[in-house]
């Protein structure tokens, strides 16, 4: 019975197809198909793996990026007019933030951003007497973001200034 079925199959098959199936071109197409199948499956796996790894940022890293971006916007709206976008200050009128020794005391920076100052200030051995306006409209989160931006942008540290840290400083007095 098995032989009869095979014989029937062979009789039914088109001889042109047999010739094509045995041709070098057909074998090359089959090889190419298998090769592409392997390459694309490996490429897909690599893409999926890299997408997974890059999207798995820690919550801390995501929060730092959010604070940095929010802080940059606040800085550009409220601080850059005097301290400039590059943080280098304005000649002898307004002190630099970039490279400033004043940044060594984060509590003073937080206090100054919120409350301003009419006093003379010394930055990097240079005296500045222009008053700094208070930013009473800024919320504690805004201040935390702008301090995070300042400290990360000008390489003082690379961490988040938490809202609780701002609250602690501002509630001292």
C-alpha cells in the first residue's frame, strides 16, 4: 500500500517542479531563507534584550532625571537672567554658580534660593553686592529640583536633593 501511494505521488508531481527543486538556484534560496531566519531571530532577541535593559532604569535614576529636567526649567526661568545659562554669572554684578565655592554649603544655597539676600556675598574670593531676590513663589519641590540641577550640572555631586532636605533647612528658622 505504501509503495502504491508513493508511486501515485511521483506520477502526479510535475517534472518541471522536480527540476526546479533540484536546481542550484532553489537550494540557494532555501539556504538564504534559513540564514535570514537565524539572523533575524538573533537580531530580534538582541534588540529585545537591549530594549529591556535600557528601559529598566532604577527608580532613583528616573527621579534624578525628572528633578534635573524640572530644575533646569526653573533655573532658566528664575536664575539664568543673572547667573546665566552656563552658570558663569554676569561680570562683576552677579556671582557664578559653576565652579563656585559657595556650593560647598548646600543648606546656604537652599536658604538663599527661597529667601534671597541683601547682604554682600563672597564667591571664589570675589565680593558681590547685588541683592538676590527671594523666590517665595517656589515650592519646596521646585527648590529641590533646582538645587538638584545646579549640583548635577556643575559637577558638585550627582544625586537628588530631596524635598525633605529642603524642608529641614527652611524649617530651621
